[in-house]
């Protein structure tokens, strides 16, 4: 633990390696949006026999529902007879729905309708706007609160910026993983996914504040002769607590993912990825950014990238 800050370039490199595939996935594939964002119908059917994805999709395409996403799964560990269908809007009780039901029964077999949920396109667009606004508002609230909480340090805004960078790291990791899963496994995101992202933001910032608060206390006590030494000492005091707290959450989420309902799997998976990433970023990114600023590394990097002058490194906060 004595040299965590001294290896900060390694921690930055690990984060970069993890983030780049996800960023490429976001840029190339984008996120597979569910009906909560695009509008449409989610239709869950339980057949009397095991079914294949392609046979369900073939019936849908015959009746004009091209591009529908079909996922086949089992219920209660039984045979693969549950079809989760995301399709263009299908109104309950409409002749179109009755015709499609008849075709599915005649070509595949009898089934029970478990659930049907329809969302209009205008509602989907409104949910998208609100989701973006919620994440933006949460970010502004975080940086404002941390700057206020650490107002007695020499550079309180720096703590807020470092926390935001770590938080964005976690959000990008989750989004990147789901962009890749959307391409390879047709995993869609819904309104519950936004709840997961906001929860990840809260967890990430909470863990970061614990570390920052110990750094502030040790700065006041001058627990080490250098700022890097103070950060190392603070991390040694908090890392075990952070890991223990995170592991209890991870074990709970793993149990929910393995034994919970099918409808919450993506929500739990997003939380699981976010908690792991948040634990890493609070220890190995957020506090290291403070050290990189105090030692002038960020300023020197800025000068190299822009060719402009930058001020000298700040003296350690007191």
C-alpha cells in the first residue's frame, strides 16, 4: 500500500485499456435501446414446448414485424419456452394482434401471454430527454457538493473535478459493456438501466468522498512530508474498508443476478459492473488525479498537448 500513488501511471493505463473497447463499442454500435426509449411493445409469451428464436422471428416477419428482437429463455430452470419479444407497437385487442396470435399458435404451438407492455414513440423520446437531464443534474450536484464539502482545502474544485472524472470513468465502463452486449447478445437498455446508472454514480462518489475525507484529515495533521505520501497513507487507511464494503454489495448483486427474475438481470448486471468499476476508480483514479495535479503532471501534459503555457504545479493543500 505504500506505493499506490507512485504507480499511478499503471492505474491510468489499466483504466484506459478497460475503457477503450467500450468507447469503440459506443461509437461503432451505440446502445441497443429498448421500447422505453424508442417506443414499441414488449410481449412475453410462454409456450407449451421448447422453442427456437428463429421460428418465432419467422412468424413475426411474415406478418410485417421485421426487425423484432426475440430472446428465448427458460422459466424456473425448465425448458426454453419463454419468448421475450420487442417489436413495433402492437395494440392490445387489435385485429392485428389476434391475427398474429393465431399464426403463432398454428405454426409453433399453444402459449400463455405473460405480459404485454406498449410505449408510444413520443413517450419514449420524453424518457430519453429526462434520462439525459437526470444524469447531467446529478453530475452538477456532485461537483457542487464536493466543492462545498472541501471548501477549507486550498483547491476545493479540484476534489470535485477528480470525483467527476472517476464517476465518468464508471459510467463509460457500464455504457461500453452494454454497447458490446447489445451487439453480440441483443441486450437492450430500458428505463431501469437509467436507475442503475444513477445508482452507480451515487456509489462511485460515496466511495471517493471516503478517500478524499481521509486525505483532508491527514493534510491537516501533516501525516507525511509530501502530498503523495499523504495520499498513500490515506489509501492504506481506507482501502480495506472500501474493499470490504464493495465485496458485500458484489456478493448480494451476484446472488440477485444468478437467482433473481429475468426482468431485473440487466439492471443487476449494470450495478455489478458499476460497483466493481467504482471501487477501482475511487482508489486508483480519483486520488491519483489529485497527486498528478499537485506534482504538476497534468499541467505538463496540458502544455505538451496544446503547446500553450501552463501555470506551475500547486503547492500541496493545507
